[in-house]
C-alpha cells in the first residue's frame, strides 16, 4: 500500500497518548449506557486533533474525518463499555471503581480507534473520501449498536464498508486473526418457569416436584445439539442459572431456568428454537407440570464480508508481515452486536492478538496488552487509507 512510511510515523506519534488514554479509561470503567466520562474523554481528544465529534445514542460519539478529495465512506467502530466485575489484575492502572472493570478489552478498542483517528487526521491530504469514527456504548447486552444505527451513523454520507477489531488473548501481540463468513454466533436467550405443586419433602407423591422436572429439562435440551441439529453445524445450549426452593424439606411450586442458545446459521437457529420449545413442553407435561417459556431472539450471526476480509488481509501483510496474519479456521460461539452493522453494510471484525499466556476475556484478571495498541492502530488506519484509495465498488 502507498504512504506506509508516513503512516508508520503518524502511528508512532499517536501511540503514547493512546496508551495513556487506555490506562485512564481502564482506571475509570463505566458499564453499559453509563459511559459519560469515557464519552467526554473521547470527544475532547477528537477535538484536540481537529476531528469533528458529535454525541449519538446517548453516550456514544460519532467522529468524522473528511479527506481532501471526494470518494467513498468507511466506518471504524470501537465499543467503550466495561463489565460489572471486580478486577483482580493488580496492574498499576487497575479499576478504581468497585464492581466494574474492563474485562473485555473495550478500553483498548477505544484507544486503538483514537490512535487511528489521530493518524488519519494528520493525513487528510492522502484521503479521497470520508472516515466515520464510531465510539459505541453498551455492546455488552445494552443495545448500543441498534441505537447507534437508529442515530444515523451509517448514513449522511452512506457508509460503504465498516470495520472493527476485538482483543484476542489466544493470538500473540502483533498478530491478527481473520475469517470470512460466519465468525460469531447468534445469541438467543431463554427463561423457563416450571410450575409444579408444592408440599412436604417427606411426601413427594402428593406433590409435583418442579426441581425434578427442571433437572430432566436440563438433561433433555442437551439432546438438541446432539440429536436435533446437523452434526456439522456448530451450536450450543447452555443453562446458566437454576433458581428454586427455600428449604431442604420443602418441595417448591416453581423452578426457573435461564440460559442461552448459540448457532451460526439462520436455519439452525430456527430449528434449535422449535426443538427447544417442543422438548421443554413435552418434558413438563410428561411429569404433570407446566412450563412457562420465554424465548428471546438476541443478536444475529456476525458474518464477515469476503471483500472486507481481503482488504484486511492485504493491509495486514503489508504492515505486519505475512506471518502475523492468521487465518482463523473456526468461528466462535460468542456473540457481538457488531453483527447489526454487518446486516446492513459490508464489513468485517478482526481479532487483535493480546497474548497468549494472559488471562482470558471476561476474567477478573484481564488487562488489554499495551503491546497490541500499535497493531490495532496500524490496521484500522491502514485499512481506511487503502479502502479510500481504491474507492468503493
């Protein structure tokens, strides 16, 4: 790609500030839809580097860099929210907010995008088109992507491609992981209340035991993956919560199950839902109980566009070297609300190496690796430059 030397110098200048900002955000985590301080910090930094910044979706921020010449539009997205967890990492910049921490690397994502914004803002003369910078709140189940889209971030001008990154401890810092097609799962959820009939634990024959029924339901729905779905189609059914009963000698009236169903295709998703409803109702009926089933449709499958992945691969090989670009053989059954953008605009999310040998995502000891910042900034800025230089198809 052109302007590689100029880009590298621009990223080198942006890197110290990006690292300092990441530490600041990490020390002051804000959970979904509460990112007021983070949002203000992002807007202030964008204004300092001469980038127009506008609030959107409550605590989100939209920045715009217009190139010296007309052309296409690419959007770069970073999520900003933390998780409701107590941090145990022990790093100098550990969370100072009890019960909240950046356990998913969103502080690093935000810092990478701010660094890319600084690099690109200094290269406007090389840009033919527009770069939209999307700093999104509430990725962790708070509806942030949907509100950003409703706020018009993909229009005026219309976005031709959208890209994002995500920290990935399974890859070394300095590496990226790419995959075209389905990369992350749909995220449906369920809440089932088994209604039985309570009584004394010494006389179960006079009761309808919802605990026994719940146990049978948990066992039976595991057969959805092994016996209802195509064995070559990835899927998982997880029960994450069971709640019922108040004493050891009382059979309760109800037990509640909560969990998630993950799939990688619309057809498998629909098949899993049908099987779940049928099996739960059937098991409850067989045991003289009833099941009140709430089954909620969550995020769709995250599907990476082949052309966007090809762009990232080309940029990665140019800037990082071929050995640093890993083709990810398998998708993940984790979910991402970036899928909502990809349902409307071609694009891709890539994995940014932050390990290995470091704590896993969503663990209390996780801390984004500063050594990964340069790679993330280079990839976001480099992809924007290359896309706008080639023009949208």
